[in-house]
């Protein structure tokens, strides 16, 4: 942003909004993505309002751990023939 002012260039408001969104902290990654994918362009005033609301919501949540939206667990069932298959067997020691 400073380079535009340095060369006396006028900057479009959408560029300012985009650069502010890009500078949000890493903890705001999901919210940054949401703002970037909105259909309509935000003005600086609208962006400020959005950021104030999001910040107040984050303060209200406090230190509550975030629960992932989706989680997956890979479960495997043990078949009868694999039970005890290698029980008591050890690999021979190879000193080479």
C-alpha cells in the first residue's frame, strides 16, 4: 500500500480491502477464506464492520477449543484368520 502513495498513485478500494484481508493473522485463516469468496465486493467500511463483529465473537468464545467441522476415523475389523497368526513367533536375529 505504501508504494502506491510513494508514487502518488490512486488505489482502488477493492485493492485496499484485499490487501487488508491478506494481512489477517493465521488464526483467522477460515474467516479470511470466507471473506475472499464472497460474491459481492466489500467496501472498507463494510470490512471494518465485519472484522469488529468477528473479533467480538472470538473474544466471547474465549479459550474454548474449536471442534473441527468434519472428522474421520478409519476403523478396521480384525478377521478371524489374522488373530493369533504371529503369536509366539519372532523374527530370527541376523547379525550381518
